[in-house]
């Protein structure tokens, strides 16, 4: 599209091309305004329209015959019932006709499907049940699958018990069973035990596989054992006798580790080594570099490098670029990149929409934010708590508290529970209007609902009292913050010090902040409170709004052992585990879920 500089051209050219944008007669455009700084604001009814690939199409199925059709439909019905119930055994029992065993292909197909879905709790439940069934021949491969499932679940106690039983049965330790045990320790946060299993494999066998190295690196990085991880990686990198060298996944993990530790220079150095050593670069690699940068120019430059390398951006790539433009308050470019993502046939995730929502909310562009919010539902993406919080923020930044309250009420109407971030956002809005009564009313509503205040809530309350020159109440809430176990931040200290007028008040304030010589950092009355009640809040969902989900690139590692029609893989099954970031301000390579897990790159 030419309108709003949206089309096949790279987003890198948006800032300049927006000044020369032409409006196509093919789109219905309204409210087009060109400012003196040559930036274009467009509210376009054609934008965010549903693409053909986003429309649901009923897939026509072909069956061998009527019996095959009945069998397939019956199996799918059973799978749906298991997924809805969250448990398999009771439903599998009802599928048995009399004393007849369940068909082997039904059992194996069910296990394979739940393995693909990463529902390891159901896989382990089915296998434990099969161990007790006389009609099922429980083989070594079943045991290995069970250990693998417990490894993915981090259930090291059960993994140990199964391995002990296998030893009694005469099964020799294998790379699969030992790697499964090691992963169980890692996911169970028993990092020393995980490393002990790995060292034992190195000295007495079985010899670690590439997947074993991937998992031990992941476990050590998750446990913040950076030196140990670095030592293992360097040994593998320099060991001439090794049958394999570090692969792309291992490099990605180490790049992530350096990013997590804040050593960006080392991360970039490792990126350069990938090319030197002939390790293929992927979209994931460039996404990791984009996630390091905060300046939109740097992010867009890396994005351009990725395209020049012949790699196609994925949903993470686009979202990182949208986030960078949003942070820079370049909303037009953010929307243009989102449109380009849709035109490329990339289906946006809920968190992709939330990033774009945030870009508009920062500047209080409520009309544009509303358009994105409506597009989510039109595209069958249900807004979550973060989506609503961002809409509340948009109206707060636009000083429209009536509609902000309306969206707050819609949270409950849609069956969601407001958290401290939403309440803090409302309080921030009333604080900006110097409305102490409304701020305190929101605070009381929050406490009645059992939501505990955090540091930012107290700072917001102090801020509104500060705007009304109320030193006494500011002292009360400063003390309350400390009593609740929250160390007052610099803004709270500045507020208290700025309110102290008399010598007695100044002495009390200096005693409370613990430093009589603190230099004031007095801010204008209209400056917003940072943190959970400002723009940063929208990056939080129940404390952590991690961006992007369902973004996976699967990198397969050879070495799988098959039995029947399902395989116990000697690979890191790309689990639901994509690299994960603890700091929600930063993107990681891959996935962003609301839990502090480190996940394999996608």
C-alpha cells in the first residue's frame, strides 16, 4: 500500500517516506493531518482489516472409507474430552469395550499427539496407567518416554524412582534416561544435581549428546550459574576430540546468557563467532540482537540486516520493531510495521496486539488504540487483562477518566480480575488531576477487593498529597510504605523533601529519608509517576506482561529412537520452552510467558 507509507518497502524507510506519502484512492481515509514536522497521522478504516489468511476456512477431510472416517472422528472426540477434562485415564477406561484392550494404535497416537502438544502431565498419566495394565507390554521405550515426561515436568523424585526401577529390571543407563533425569533436576531447580549428572556422563558415560549439552547449558543459565555454563561451552568449543561442536542452539543460549547478565559486548562477539565458525544464522539470531537494543534506529538497522541475509521476519521480529517505534513515540511507523506483518501473512498474537496498543496508549491516542482493540476481537483474538490495562492507560493519558472507568468496569464484565497495575493506572489518572478524594477512593476499592498495594501505589498517593502541599499525609504514607516492607523510591523521597517547609518538617523529612544532605530532584507537577502506574505498566500482566507467545521455530537435532509409531527423541523437543526473559522490559529471542522459565530458542 502507498497510503501511510505501508507496503512492500522496508520499515526502515518509514520516517522519510512518511513525509512524501501519497493517499491511494483505493482506501477509505479520514482525518489525514500532516504536521509541520512532516509526520503523518492517519486514521484509516482500511487499516487492520482482516486478511484472507486470518479468515477461518473449514478444511475438507478425506477418509479411506466409512470405517476410517468413524474411527478418526471417534479418536478426535476422545482427544477433545481428554483436553477439556485435563485428565486421560478415566476417559480411556470408558473407551474399553468389556475386557478388550484398547487398540495399540489408539494409545500410541494419543501419546504422540499429547507429546506434540507438550502436555507432559497427560503423557505421564497415560504411561503410569499403562504400567498397571496387564494387556499392555510396557517396554524400555515406554520407560524412557516416562522419564522424559518427568524431566519436562521437573519432577525429579518420580524420575529417580523410574530409573531405580529400570536398573532393577536390568536396563542399562542410556543418554536419553540420563538426560531426562538431568533435565528434571534442572527444571526442579536442583542445579548442582543436574551438573553432577552431566559430569558423571562425561567421565563414565553414556557420552553426552548435543541435546544433553543444550539442556545443561539451559539449566545452568536458568540458575544464574554463568561461569559454569561458560566453562562447559568453552570446553566444547575448544575440544578437538569432540565428535561434535556447539550448534546454533548452544550459541543462542550463550548469547541469551550474556544478554541476561548484561554483557552485550560479549553477546555481540559470540554472534560474530557464529559466522566465523560457519554456524548458520537464523531469524532467531537476529531477533536476539534486536532485543538488546533500545534505540529504534538500531533495531531497524538489525531488522534490515536480517532481510539482506535473506531471512524472513517472524512475529517476534515484527513485534520487536513495533515495540521500538512505540517506545520512541513513533506511532505511525509502529502501525505501518504491524500492517506490513499482516500483509506478509504473519498472524499476530495477542501480545503483538498489546504492543501496538501500548504504542498508542503512551501518547494517549485513544481513537487509534480503540481501532486496535476492536481489530483484536474482529480477528478472533480475545483481549486479556493487559489489553484492558493498556486501554485504561490510553484514556488516563488523554485525561478522560470517565472512559477509563468504563474500561475498568469492562474488565470485571469480561470475567477478569483487576490487579494492582490496573488500580495504579486509575490512581495515576486522578493524581494527574490533583483529585485526592478519587485517588483514595480507588485505593479503598483496591483493598476491599483484596489486592495488595505495591511501592508505586504508595508513591502515587504521596504524589497526589504532594500536589496539594499536604506534608502531614505524605509523611503518613511514607511511613506506611516502609511498614509494609517497601523501601521508598527516590521519587517518594523527593516528594517528602520538597513538601518540607518549616525547619521542623525539614528535619523530620531528612530523618525519614535517611540522608540530611539529599539534593532534591523536584519535578514539575504535571510529570507522570514512573513504574507500574505509568507507561511501563502496560508491559505488565499480573506483575509481568511478557510479550509475544506462540512463537516457535523448531530446530530438530538428529538422534531419535523409534518404537512403534511414536519416538522417544534424543532431542530438546523445543518444548514450550523458548528463551525466557525475567525483565519484561527486554525481549528475548523467542517466547514470553508469565513464568520465570528459560526456554529454548524459537
